[in-house]
């Protein structure tokens, strides 16, 4: 039989659902959402900063509401051969009880449609809260630093639901609606429950979608933490004077430019910055970046021998491609830091600055002509150098060079 789960539960574990129980279910969900730090955790885009737990009492509350007992439900589940007990998510008593309740709510002939919709949505929200808290606490056992987490979230693109939704509560609520939609691949499954494999997939899919995103963010978080601590130990940015940059940006930009130009003119290569950038870019080596920086030093020296230098040329789209290194340095420093100031970036944290600019120059949706000019100009330099012809390498390498210039510029902000 393909529908052993429904057939068995219908016989051994029937449930009757009333309007009063739907209302109480809504209260249980709300109670969970307002408990202790839960509002801070759910109404933000961050993970692990504020603690959130789904307790044994939260599990019990759902069974108690429908006058059921989890242990007796699990005994019935063990008798269903189509449920693989080795898979925790799809064999978990609470998870499958939620699906069984969901099905019974949707097929009820006694509940008005508005209570069917309310009950179905609240069940899926409550189940996702269980999944969400479990995954978050597994990946952030000791919590998370808010500044680090904020930087990571700011670096994400729109493939992460949290960027388009804004809060984890919104992510969870919208996913509940998506799974209940008539356009959902699960619509037939939860209404008919006539195929056990589809029922189990419904549970695993709901959990997997939120798990994968949290796991991906946790990987980025711990990478960021490692990178930040390395930068902190490698750079003198403990006493950054960001106030002057905010109050007198033009003056600071000028100082930055002269500082960077002096280093390039004197062929000063700061190796520790190459090591920092090596941690930010997986597909370029320290040696490749070093060779590229040296090439730019030599190009600068060659240009300085010429009196009548061409500052820039226009590409086919009318975008300036800077030929003169002096002009390119000035434009890079001015426009990059101005963007950071406009985005209210924490100028005391070099890694936030680097990640912000890495994301900016990596974007395929760039429209700012000043930023496009800088991007295309460095690509043009690297292509002409023939250091590499690989498109993917050029794509990373030109951004790494820009960030190297930013690291040199940041030295001006150090008070010591």
C-alpha cells in the first residue's frame, strides 16, 4: 500500500479538530513568539545573537491541545513500515503529528474555510519554529557576535530568503503560505496524503529549505570570524579615526591617495595584505596577486616617464576606462570610501569595509558609472598584462587589487 501512513493513523489515531482548538493553537504559536528573547531572534535577520529554544513543553503543548500523547503516537508510527526510523526528521513523532493535524484540518467538513487557513498556517509555522531553533542552536552552540553576524548578513545576495524577507519570522510565515498554496508541489500531498513517500518528502523538504540556508550562513559566519581575527592581529586598526573621514572626507581621500601613491612609487609591497586577501579569495594565490601588484608598480613607473599622459578612454558604452594609474588610484579611493559612507558602514572594521566593497565590485547589477569605470579599468590592466587569461580568475583578481589599495588607504585612518 502507498498510503500506509494515512490508513494506519486514520484507524489508530483519529483526530477531531474544533474552532476552539484552532484559536488555542494560534495562541500557542503567539506565546512561543513573545517568550523571553524570541521576539528579538525572530524579528531580525540575525542568527545566534539572541537565544531561541523549542522545548519539550512546546512539543507537549501541541499534543495536549488535541488530547493526545506523543509516546502513544510514536508507538503507532513504529508499526508503519514505510517510515524509515533511521531518519530523524521524517520519523520524528512531533513532525509527523503536525502533518497529520495539517491534513485533518484541510479535509475537515466542520471547520469554516477561514479557520482551515488559520489552523493550517499555524501548524506549519509551529513546525518550522521547531526546525529553525534546532538548526540555529546546532550551528551556533555558543551564540554569535552581533557585529560579525551583521557583516555576514550584509554580504549576502538575494538567493538567501532572509535578504528579500528581512526577518526570520517573515521567512517562516511566507514559507508556510508557499507550502499551502495550490501552486505548491506539496498541495496534493497534504490534501490527499495518499503516497507515503510524498508525505515524508513534505517533512524533509520543509526542514531542508531552512536548514540549508542557516548552514550556509553559519559557514560564512565562521569564515568571517576567522578572517576578522586574522586581520585584527595583522593590521594596526585598533585606533581608527573614523570621525575625520566622516567630517572631512575630501581631505582624508586626498591623504589616502598621496599615501598609496607614495607606496607604489617606492615599490613598497605589503605582504601581510596579500595574505589577508588570500583568505577572502579562494581562486587566486598570493603569488598571482603579488605579480599583479608588481606589474601595476612597473606600469606606474613607465607612465611617470611620459609627460603627455592620457587619463582615460571611453569604451563602447561610453564608460571611462582609466589609463593613467594616478587617476585610477584617486577615483578608486574616493568612490569606494564614499560608497561605504553612504551605506553607513562601520569604518572601524576593515573586514566589513572589504566585504562591502567585494560585494559591490562583484555585483552583476552595477549601474553607478564611477564604480563601473573603476571595475573595467582594473580588468583592462589585468587583461593587458596577460598574467592570466582565465575569466573567473580575472573576475576575482581585479577586485583583490582594488581591496589591496583600500587596505593601503586605511593606514591613513590609524591614529597611532
